[in-house]
């Protein structure tokens, strides 16, 4: 009985440690990517068709050019409102056309 209890505790310990090193869920990143792209593309201020969106472990990186500072801020705000986003890295540049 003692051996069984020890083995059970060992298994629990190993499983809890394994979860610390687990890869981020790719499905979550894909869902976040899709939702961020949709929000950016449908917003008239941002017009996100030409923007690059990258998602890794819930961190969204925005790259590309927008026409105004308002569009830059709006893009960051929209991306940050998507469920599961942990952080937004805004590398957008303002370049009026």
C-alpha cells in the first residue's frame, strides 16, 4: 500500500512539472490570430489588410504601416481586447500616404 501511495505521488509530481514546460497551445494562437485580423480589417480607422499580425503564446505583435497615430493606437487597443491576448507589442509605424 505504501508503494502504491509513493508511486501515485511521484506521478502527480511528474505531471505537474511537465505542465510547466508544455508548449503553448497552437490552437489558441491560431484563434487569436484570426480574431485580431478580423477586428483590424473591419475597423474603418485601421483598415488592417496590409498589417502583419504574429501571435506566440498569447503575445500579439503588430507590424506594418498605418496612416495616423490614432490608427496605430486603435490597432493596439483592438488586438488587446481579443480573449486570450496576454500582451500586444505594437511595432506599427505611422506613415501618411
